[in-house]
């Protein structure tokens, strides 16, 4: 066996690397020149080294070889949604998420001809109904069990988004409990926080505090074990490529830590969708580049299912072309870019491992602070969570307005000949509807809205 080439060279420490860099800077300050300070309070160094780790990082449990291509379908009529699902499956979708707005939907028609042994199905309802969920589960029940169908009901997420319970606190919790006991599944929607402008540490801390409310509730229910309950986190991925990879990895670690305290299932399921916050209506084809890198982060971070966002979802009604392109982006990542060939692809990258550790530590500290001050629900009712998200969103908006944060084609190198006023099938802007709410809702808002409104007015 030949001698390794690396044996002929001495190891170079991180200290030696830094000294060499300082020489090359020719008097410029190392920290001011090369250290990147993020809105999360993390200082990103120009290089990372093995000797900065006391022990080797643990192997992550994510399996990039098993990620699935998802397709979201809003159910207007069961038969129409079913045909749309079957078409998506024939074109490469491996998971179907049905978004249901009415209890009148026929489960038999909705599930017709779907092979549950090959395709997994998720259900998200705009309403809270134990009877409707039971009706869904009764249809072809043996197949449903094999598919491990996910029922997404997040009553706290609904409160945070709308400002109200579906009915009231007690009724919502009673129905939620019945659904969880029949499905062994808890769903937590974190995409709201990202789309509203929360930074990554807030997103992670709120995910823990949000899910901890459910764990606390079920711990108080005698005779019910959390060990068999599967939790799903629905997240939104932004454009900060490596940070988003680290965010997903940190979420798995944090959940495992929290769940172990309750004797709950330490494994979690993560569904990812690209963020809406950085998407634009002008130069909208750039949205495809944004969603591609965001889906890449989701895969490398260890998401189980990825639902891509069509490039024109902001301003067009659901359409075959936009959905086909978004699905094909995922097909290219899987079948042509080989993003499903290696498990745990981010493991061992010193930069990502360091980011993961720092994000997890800072998020855990914030989570403990939330719990010490009454918990997530209490801070939602007081408006603390909303205020903190607004502060983070305002800082990010300022970065966008001053071009420190760049959206190409929008606040940097815009095509002023691009016209959009006649192409808006739906409103892409935040709309305020005055109504009575129990708490202040958390509002999603895109960074480019104000700029786009100004451009539209000048067309």
C-alpha cells in the first residue's frame, strides 16, 4: 500500500491559519474585515477548523435518500382534487397534501384510485372537526394505516395566525386531543413565523415553545403515552443557504432534547416549503432560482417532504404550468442532481456543524426564557411573541430598504420595463380585514411589497 501523501505535510492549526490571514490583510482589522455579523447574533468566521471542536459531532439521523416530492392541492371539489392528485402522481409527486376548506368534501371521492402503498397523503383542514377526521380515516382504513397518513391540525398555529381559536380554548383542546388520540400525530406549523419575519433563532425557539404547549397538555392527560405520537414540523426555508441547512438540523436536535424530557418519541418529521417573504412579482422568474436553493437547503438539512412554491404563486391562481415547473424543479434535484444518493450530506462540514451548534444553543436559551415567563401561549396573549417578531421583521426590512439585503431584479438591478399591473390574477399584497380577535395575529408580509406597490402605481 502506498504511503499517504498527507503524511508528508505537518498539520496546520486554526491559530496558524489566522496568523497567515492577518499577515495577508496588511494591517486591516481581522474582525472588522472578515467577520460577518448576522441578525441572529452569530459571528461568522472566514474559516472553520477541526481543532475548534472538542469532540466529533454526532451523526445526524436525517435520511436524504428518503426525501419525498410533495404536491399541495386546495380542495374545491373532491373529484376535481382527486384528478389533480392523480395527474401530479403520474408526473412525479410522491406525497399529496390536500388543503380542505369544507366539511362537505367526500373522502371516498378524494381518495379514489390513489395507491396508498406507494403514495403518502397529508390532510390540512381550515376547520376543526373530529367527525370529519374520523370519516377520512374510515375510508379504506387498511390503506390509510399503511400510508401513515398525516393529519395536520395545529390549534395554537391557528390562534397565532388568525388571532382566534376555532371555537374557544377548551373546545379546541378537547377536539385536538380526540384527533391526536385517533391519529397518533401532532402537527406544528412554523412557516408562519418565518414568513412574518422571525429570525432563525426565534423560529427554532418558538417551535420548541409551541410544541411544548402540546406536550404539557398531554402530559396532564392520565393514561395517555406520548411515546407513540409522531410530531411533524411544517417549516419555511429562506435564502440564507447554509443557515437554513443548519436550522433544520438544529430543529431535530432540539426536538430530541425536549421530547426525551417527556418520554415522547424523539424522532420528528419535517416538511419544508420555500419562504414567501423573499418572493417578488417583478422579475418573477428569479423566484425559481430562489426556490431551487431553498429546496436544496431543505434536502441537505434533512427534510422528509418538500413542497415547492410555484414561481407565480403570489399573483396567479393555481395553474398547471406553474405547478408543473415547481414539481420539475424537485424532480431535477432528485433525478438529475442526485440529491437523494447520500444520507446526512451536511455531516462533518465544520461551518455547518458550528452553525447548528450555535443556533441550537441560542434557541434553547430563548426557549427557556419563554418558559420562565409563562410559556408560549401566555406570551402570545400578552403580545410578546408578536412584538419580538415585528422587531426582527423591521430590522430585515431595513436591510432590504438600504440594499444590504438584496433581492435581484427588485431592489437591485430592476428591469424598469417590466410591467405587472395587467398580470395580477390575485392580490400579492397584505390585506387588512378588521375583525374582533382574542389576540393580535402574527401577520405574514413580503419584503418587497412597498416597493412593488410604488412601481405598480407608476405603470
